[in-house]
């Protein structure tokens, strides 16, 4: 598992609003996302499909079960051509106007069983989220 934490000078309730927005509008937070569809919506989870462009320019279809409770979201891969696993997003209060955002990623290549270890990818995801939150308070 890899993870990255950044601090944002925003109250936790605002971060949580952005975490929920990210479920429906991931293209603002994840590079290369298109054709987002919420297949099922329930009180504490959704099933989502979307297309993602790989760094090599290929488009893949991803299906996820996204569970959430205040200040925590888990993106569990249901269908992906290469990986299985999940990503978790966590927001923790530091002070009234300061929040820690941590993303943790646990992906395994389905064929080789190799653990995904690209730390820069998870770091960039957190920093892109922080940037979006600061620009859209």
C-alpha cells in the first residue's frame, strides 16, 4: 500500500463536500476521466463506471463500488482490465480551519500479482484535490 498526506487550510466540512462531489464528478480530481456513469445509488454507497486514459493514451473502462461515511471514501475496483484493489480518501481535522487529506492506494496486478508502487501517482492525486478545493471553496 502507498499513501500520501497533504494539509489544506480549509475546514473539514468543506473537504467532505468536495469528497462527495468527487464521487459524481471525478474528472475534476483525476486526470483523463470521461464518460462517468452512476449505475446504482444507495444511502452509503454507489456503483460507478467511467473511462480513464492511461499514460500511454489507451482508454480503459473502470467499474467501482464507492462506499462512504463522513470524512472517508473507499473506491473498490469491481472491474478493471489490469488491477484489483482499492483507494481510500480520508480527511482528518487538525484545527478548526486546517484539514489533513490522506489518500491510500492498494492495487495489485491481476496477472503478475505485482503490487502497484508508483508513489508519484498518489501524491499527484492528493495535490490535485488540494488545488481543486482551494480554487473552489
